[in-house]
């Protein structure tokens, strides 16, 4: 259950496509964008701006999101692209809290997808 490079959104046009055609789901700490993918399997893109905090804080949020996605891949529809945008006022989170937020948003994500 690795998080391989093929599981990631990396190109700018991929992020823009989700911004333009993706459906939005809001949680307390994140905005999630979801859209159908041409690839098999779900892929994740993460956006954490400088407004969230310093580099250490931003990198921690990204690590937590990648790990939560890796562990809970079944929550997300198959062959879906997902972008997670951290809100500026995101509190200091633990892995369990990130997983809980993604679990709560999974129903809305599936219906939006």
C-alpha cells in the first residue's frame, strides 16, 4: 500500500482541470475537489499555500494528507482525481483528525462524483 508517483497529481493542467470541472466539498480544514480520471485508480493532489504557515507546518499537513489517503483509499471512488486544498486557518492536526475529516467528507465526495 505505497503512495506511488502514479497516485499523484503533479501537472498544473491536472490541477486546473479539477478546479474547472471538479465538484467541491468543504470540511472544517480542507476544500476537496473531485472529478473523474482517465487513469485507473484514484490520484491525489495537495495544495497548501503559504498562508497556512511556515514550511514545516505546510509539509506536515501534506505528509498527513498523503498518509491518510494511502491508508483510506477505499473511501474514495475508483478512477477519481482528488485535490485537497488546506484552508488558511487549519489548526494543528493529527493523523487521526485528518482521517476523521476525510471519512466525514467521503459520503459527500461519492455523491458529488
